[in-house]
């Protein structure tokens, strides 16, 4: 936790990590969202097994930020569709939960959206979003993403391979507009 956004400490009673990846697997791409009533935190992440060719979206929850449930599987994809649930980002819109993920199986990469009435699912099949201007600016598509829903609009940060950061906005979560110029670029040969 942090009271200033600069200094971070592990709260008393919290045991890290929340989930331990088994041999030949790894956890990646965490995201956190409050429940609709603001009483529960949901921590989403991706478990990848490169050897088996699977990736699984999992979630753990907490009502106090210290004690977390055992992570549970929400859904899984297999070798034929592996790397289609990269960088999950979950929002509550006031009527439903929406999970945005990137799909590396296509060129350019695409942004997909799933929906659910509960943070635990069941989650719908993915629907591909349109990224106007973003792709036409020469990007291969979003690599990692972060989406937030504020006052009826979706705001996204999309990072293609190469370290640049683009901002986008959408009124429906499926049709996104962005500028063609990155809002942040790394210094030559470095990450900022």
C-alpha cells in the first residue's frame, strides 16, 4: 500500500506472492478493479504455460487488501489460441464488467473485449474492437494495455512493441480513436 504513490510497503498480514506459478509456467499482466459496490478488490492476472501451450485468466479477491482468496480460474485458452488474452484490463461500467485483452495471433495485434455481469464471470466470447488512427499510424497493434471507464467514456493507454505509449478514447468500448503520435516515447536505447 502507499499513502503518497511514492513509498510502498507490504501491509501487515499480507503474504506475497498471491499465487505461485508452478514449474515451467509464469504469472503476468496483473490488473485490479473494485466491485460494483466498492467493497471488494479483484486482482486479475494471466498464468502462462508455454510448454503446454495454454494461458489462463485467474482472479483473487479481497475485502481489506491484505487477506486474499485463493486465485480461481475464469477461463483458459489452448495452443491454437495462445497469446489471445494478453494484458487483461477490467472495468465496471455501471451495468457490467468488461475485460479488454490483446491478441498476438493476428497482424496487426488486436484489442478484444469480453463482458460479464459478475467479476467472476461467466465471460462472453471476445469481440474485436476497432482502433482508428492507431493502426494507421504504423503500429503493429497494442502490446500491453490499460483501460479505465470514467463518466461514460473509456480511456485507454496502448503500448506497442518499442516502448511508445498512445492514448485512446471510446464511447462504447469497441470503437477507439487515438492520435497518430505517441504521448510518451522512451529515450534512445532506454526505458523512461
